[in-house]
C-alpha cells in the first residue's frame, strides 16, 4: 500500500464541491469531487 499524504486544511469538502461546480474543466471537477469525498473520510474506492 502507498504512503499517506497530508491533506491541506485550508479547504473543506464543501469548498471543493463549490469549486467543482464553478469549474469549466470536467477533469478538474472530477478531481475536486473525489477529493471532497476523501476530506469527509470516504474511502479511496468511493472517491474513484
């Protein structure tokens, strides 16, 4: 299994979802939504 990464604390899951809604780049929006799941203690498989 890989190493755990530190997650930035200056954004919340809600902030990331809001940024995803405003983004016009679909790939970037998907990444932000996946991170929002992880910020809420979701599993990596759920985020994928």
